[in-house]
C-alpha cells in the first residue's frame, strides 16, 4: 500500500481551533486552558486518506511527537536521512519521534488512541518496546502554520524517560541518532521547525 493510501486521523481545523479563536503557533502546554480546549476537540476526529489530507489545510493531521530523555538527562536527537518518508524534512534534525496516527478499533477513549499510536511509533522507529514505554507522559501540543508541512499537521507532544540501552534505530536508512545534553544544543537552525520551537521553550 502506498503511504498516500494510509487511513489517518484528522480533525477539521474549524473544530480544532474553534473557528481560529484557539489558533496558536509554537508549543502549548496541556495545562493551558487553550490546550485543554484543543484536546477536547479530539473526540471529533475523522479518518481520511493521507494523500488527500497532505494538501488540505482545512484539516489537521494528528502527529505523535515523543521527546526521549535518558538516565543522564540527555535528549535523543536524530537526523532525517534521504530514505525517509517526508521529503520536505530530509536533512533536518529533530528531537521528536513519532508519526501519523491511525484509528484504534476497540479503544475506550481518545487517550488510548493517542497512546497506542505513540507507543507504536516508538517501537517502529527506535525499538522501544511497549513494556519500556509505560511512563509515556502527554505534555502538550506543537503547531506551526508558517510553512506548508505545518499547515496540515498538529503535534501531540509526549515526554518519556528511557534507558539508552533500550533504544536502537530500526530504520537506519531514514534516521541517524545521538544523545545530547540540552545545554550543548546551541544552534536551532539545523532543526525542523517543531523541534526548534520546543527547544526554545526547554
């Protein structure tokens, strides 16, 4: 199946941002009233074909975006190589592991849908087993409407504490990883927009 035929979770922009009254750019914490309002719209999610959504800014595709921190308080940084799926992000570094979300048949809540998708991406991309991802914590949203990729996506941001030994790159043709102290990252220009915005807040 082509990646464009994948059935993904989206929320109509008008509903998500309540006719733009809750629109924002940057990182928004889950404790912010605006963040709570946005989260509550997720129960209105729809399932659509990815290829149709990539060029349709009237919908926002939900993307899991997990920040990983190891036992030395270093964060996982990875570079997207040319083998990766989103050509618009090739060559850029990122601190968020994740991807598009799919419907979870039988899920009891939106929370469960988000968590199942985030855990699946962690296992697929960096080999983190579900047994080692139980402390996954939802912390907020990332949004950036200033570029074509950002206009059609919203990031659901999670944070997780992991053991470095539990992490390995599964897709060596698409990702290259390293662990860095937050203080050692002094140039955000090489990072994709979402990561740069979160690093600014960190």
